[in-house]
């Protein structure tokens, strides 16, 4: 039962990663690519971690996994913001 | 002698060759430094493939320790090489 | 069925690793090359996890991909123009480097020959019976080594001499970097978003470093990974334009830099004085001595990697430097 649920979650996460990668390749400009990549990849990671958390032995591992997700969330949001801001500056300068 | 070991060891050899070719042929100093790092990564893959003993058994820890040492030494050598490259650029710009 | 899936996974992983290495070295744009190299390092960390080498995977992700990538990216940012030779008129017979096609093919064949020789030697070694002497010796003596993580035992007890020399190599590299010039100029102060991230990320990184140091005795971790996490905290502070990035000033900095090698040597020599071999820990004290050496090594490694990122001798901050500046301004 846990295996089935965990597999569904992990597959859903992989699907979101795939969607993010397709968005990276197919979307027209930097901002939409950043948007797709950040949102889809973080959601995919969240689903992956939920699937992995079902398999873990104790609460400590679940908390560690959650901390990983939060850290990646914050870091990718910040870096997407920095990239977009820099691109905006270069646009308005030239 | 396992398929996994052979696969990873052969890939390690290929990466060492790629890195060596890049280190000898590239124009830019920075790309040559990257190529040498790639070569180092190939050597690490060789060592860790040799240490792998199979899915159930614990791997041989000695090559792991060697690779750990190697990673740290590689990054310090890269840092020194980059400092040298920066100084070289500064000297070139002056003349 | 399970081994079949695993082989497919291995094939895909190795294909992406080789493809990333190839792409990183085939492109002529240096920035793209560096970014592909960082991706290569991260996928390599996955491969180390697959081959049951979690300590190496941690170190590769933190140091090999993270810190190396940061160093290289900072270098690319400083020098957009490559250090290339003068282009000549005759471009028919010459590749992008000015080397002739013949030379390029010769080098490619040479590299292929090297790979072939390595592969032949490896297959020869694999086909002979493996001797298990060293791994058995390690697992046999693990109980007396003071830790239960075999990699930490090898690094800090059985092959402690090698780790001592490695810390000396780190120190030498940073002394070389010092002698080549001053640190790079800092970055501009960060905006609110990045500053907010730094505000809580740096304490979490410091806590993580302490955890990795402690857990290295019985699980994957250890001084190198912990030092890399601390150095990452310093790098993040530096990128956010802070003036204080965790490095002490003046002579305190030199003490921290030398602490790794110094504590290691002190422990080894005092054991010599007590009549034991150099770095031969008594089994009752081994755990505590290893933790002591690892703590000093962690601080030393963190300082070294952060100074490597700075690229030279740091401009002084702090009370002494401010007082010195005031005296200089008064005398002018």
C-alpha cells in the first residue's frame, strides 16, 4: 500500500520535472523559462520528497527531507529573482 | 568482476581521455583548467568503480578515502591555478 | 528484473555524464563550459551515491561541483576575454587554437590510446581473482579505531599520515594564492531578497557543518564535508556584499589556517613522546583524538576554501584595521 502511494507521488514529481524541462526548452524568453523552471521543479521536488518520506524509518528523516525541500525552495526562488532582476537591468540599460 | 564495475571503469577511462584532449587542445586557460578537473573526475570514477563490491556488500573504504583526499586537493590546485591565471592576465594587460 | 532496471539506469546515468563532459569541453564559450562542468559534477555525485559512496557524494556535491564551480564562475566573471594566442592568416589548415588539424588528430589519438591502455589494464585486473586483504584488515580493526564509519577510520586513523599531508597541501596552495596578490574586490551589497535568504541560510549552514562533523564518526560525513559547508556559508556572505564573512583578522587568521596541520602534528608528536608510534592512537582515546583533529581540520579547511574563493590576501576588517586607517588619515 505504501509502495503504491509512494510510487504515485514519485511519478507525479517526475512528471512535473519533465514539464519544467520541456518548458525550459520550448518557451520563448528568459522570464517565462525561469517561471516554468522554478515553479515546476520545486513542486516536482516536493512530490518526490513526499514519496520518499513515506518510506523513511523515523520522524528525524522526514524532518531532514522537509528541510532539504525548504532550502531548495528558498534558494531557487532567490536565484530566479536575481537572474530576472539582472536580465531586466540589462534590458533597460541597452 | 561485475557488469556495473566494468561499465563505470570504462566510462572513467573515456572521461580521462576527454579531459586530457581538452587540456592539451583548448585555447583559453580557464577551459584547460576545467579539462584537467574533468580528467580528475574520470580518475575518481575509476577508483570508486574498483571499490564497488556489489549491491549487498559494503564497498572497499580505502579508495573512497583516496578519492575524498583527491577531491579536496583538486579544488585547492584549481584555486591556485586560477590565481596564477588572474596574475598572468594582469601582467599581460600591463605590457 | 531488478538488475535489468539498474543496468538501464546505469547506462542512462553514464551516458549523461559522458555527454556533459563532452559538451563542457566541446564548446568555445568559457562560461557555458564552466556551467556544464558544474552540472557534470552534480550528476557525478548521483553516480557516487549509486556506487554506495555517500561520503564521496557529499564531498563531490559540496566541493567538486559547488566550490569548484563558484571559483571558476568568479574567474570567468573577472576575465571575459580569453587568454588566446594571436590568430594567423592561414585558417584553412588550422583549428580554432591555431594548431593544425594534424596536431589535433594526433592529440585525439594519443588520448584514445591512453584510455585504451587504462581499459586494458583494468579488464586484466578485474579478470584476476580479487584479493580482499586490505578491506578485511580495515573491517577487522574498525572496532579499535575509535569510529564506526570505515571511511573516517581510514582517513583519520589508518591513513592519518596521508590526511596530514593533504592538509599541508591545502595550506601550501593558500600560501601560494596569498603570494600572488590581494583578494578580488568584493560584491555590491545585496538587495532585500538575497539578504533575507542569507539571514537564515548562514546559521543553518553553520549548524549543518557542526552536525556533519559530529555524525562523521558513525555515518557519512566528516571534517571535509563540514569544512565545505562552513566555506559555503562564507561564500554566500561574500556574494551578498558583506564585509565580515567569518574570517578572523591578521594573526588569528594565520592561526586558523595552520590549525589543521598544527593540531594533527601536535597530537602525533605527543603520542611519540608517550612512547607510541607517530599518530598511533591508543584505542581508548582514539575517538576523542579523532574528533579533536577533525574539529581543527574543519576550521582550517573552511578558512582555506574561503580564502581560495577570495583569491588572495583579504583586506583587513575589524577594530585593528579601522584604528590603523584612522591613524593614517590623521597623519595625512
